[in-house]
């Protein structure tokens, strides 16, 4: 049987067009699967938006579940001589801080030598001893024939030396310069000397020459008239729960720089945290509203309209919010001036909240944070959200379910596509056979017509 490479060539029929129509009809079977996959992917994206909004609300809730929030104090300083920070142990009060001396580090310089790499006459010394104003001396091993360079390197290599060593060129020669790592009189480098292997001190020009030095000093200050001495310029504990940082100022002899440090409750942080809680919840409700909306004019429904996971999230949050807290001075959100509106969002009475923050932070702490992690309203909300967002939670379960449906639809699409390809291949084969058969029939018809015409001429039927 003859073969035809292009459909319709042999028969003259539009078999290619017919096959294209059949192909369109067959591939139309894929459209519902594609649409279902698109719908599931849109749901996954919507669940992701819900998850993000829940995470944001969870963060806002966690801030309210921290008892330190309601104990927080701030330090306000009037004057330039000091800055201050507070811890939870601080107490409200006002303190006058007078500073007459900053803590300084001691410095020491050796006598001058001509070259920093020349061997020093150390009379066989095997170690260098560093002496301090009020702390134990430090012994550092040195090599015979040491130079300023090697002394510097030996000192800096010893982490316990208590000083930093460098070499200074004073214009006429070189000196070994030592500076205490810590400020204060006790840590101040006072002198150095060399010792031989027998433990005896040694003499020599480099050792006996006078050294120049600046003695380290303790900071001197008063707090409400009480004298305080500190080896550091960062002073902890002079005022309970407060760290004072003395500023780098120049002091003339007998001069005192004065600042006033006021410790007061940091109501701003509490108001911001509660306001952030209300806003985050309302944003969550707005997100849910968008994801479950229905446009009656167009008949268009949002991705999660009627979704069970969304209903579960809303139900659980509403249950905790309206359930309140037992056993405290405050038991419901409405007592704080936070009310649940008809649209499901929260509204705060700023004046009532500000009064509670300023005058009764302990009651706020008991209501939101409680005496343990999950005791207060914030703790209960946090536990509920954590459960919903967990691996076995309703949100994760909804996302996993949608992802599994997408995978199932992909498998179904592949099977259907293969079935369509097989069907079209079968159609193409049948059309090819039809094309050959019709072509042969046309050839036979033409042959018979010619034969009948010839017979008619022979019989005289045609002239």
C-alpha cells in the first residue's frame, strides 16, 4: 500500500485541519486540571499571607509577654559630663553627679637609646619585671642581647603583661613606651627592672637612667554628695541598676563637672507595645478579610472564602481574646480600654491605657504576662498561635494539603497528556490510512471512467 507523508495530499480532503480540531478538543480536557492547579497555587499563596500576618501578630504578642516591659525605666540626663543606662533593678529617683577626675591609664617611657635595634647593656638579665601601682608585678622572659624591638615584642606577646608596648622616636633617639591596658591607680604602670638567672636585680645605663611617666588615676565623683572612687570611667552600682559612663572632658584643678540623672518609668515602650499588639491584630483581620472576600457585583470570590483553616484561626483567637484572665485586678481587655468592634477588629482607648501605664503597670504585667510563660493573656495567645503555626497546626496542614493536591494534579495532568498524545497518534495513523485509501479509490474511479469512455467510443455512443 502506498504511503502519504502529508495528510490530505492524496485524498484532497482537509485532514490536517480536521486533526487540528480534534487535537484542540482533546487538549481541552487539560483545561480543568490546569485551572484546579492554578486555584490550589493561589490558595498556597493566600495561606502564606495568612501565615506571615500571624507571625507578625505573634511577635507583637511576645513583646507583651515579657515582664521586664512593665518594669522598664529610662535614664534622662541633664548635663554633658555623664551618660546613663538602666537595668530592671533600677528605681525611680533623681541623682546629682559631680565629676572632678576621670580614670586614666598609667604610662611609662624608658631612657633614650640611639637605635631601636641595638643590643642593650642589660648585665646578663634574663627577665623583665613590670611593677604596678597596686597590683602584683609581672615577670617576662627576655633573650640575651635584647633590643628595644625585642623587648616590645616580648611584652606584647605576654597576655598577662597588663601593658601595651611601643617604641617612640622623640627626635633625638628611641624610647620604649609602656601604657597600662586598664585605667585606675592600681593598674598604673609604675616602673620596670631587670633580673638575672639567680633572681637578683641588675644595674646598667639603660636601667639606671630616669624614666618619664604619667601616673594612672582613679575617677573621682560624687553622687548626691557621696564621694565615689572608681578605676573605670564606666561605673556600675553607684546608683542601683544604673551604669554611669563618664564623658571625656578636661578638668582644671579643683573643677567639678555636674550633671543630673533622672530615673523614671519608660511608659513609651509599654504604650508602643500595646499599640503594636492592637495594630498587628487588626492587620491580621484585614488580611483575613481580603482573603475571604466576595464581590457580589462580579460574583468573584477570594482564594480562602469559606476555608476551614481560616475559620479555625479566627475562632481560636476570638476565644482567647474574649476569655480574658482570671485572678488579677484586670481580667478582660475592655477593662484596659481595648474593645472588640463589630467588624472583629480591636479599638483602644488611649486615655485609659495611658493612665494604666503610668499608674498601674503591675496590673498590666499581671494581665498580659502573668507570673509564668502562659499565665497571662499574651502567653495564652502566644501558645495558641504557636500551635496553629506548628508542623501539626491548622495553617501548616492547610498548606501541606494544597501542595499535595498540586502534586496530584501534576500527576493527573501528565497521565491525561499522555492519553491525549496516544489518541492523536492513533487519529493521525487512521487519517493517513484514510488518505491512502481515498487516493486509491480516486485513482480507481479515474481509471474506470477512462475505460467506460473508451467503450462508449467503440460502441458509437460518443463521437
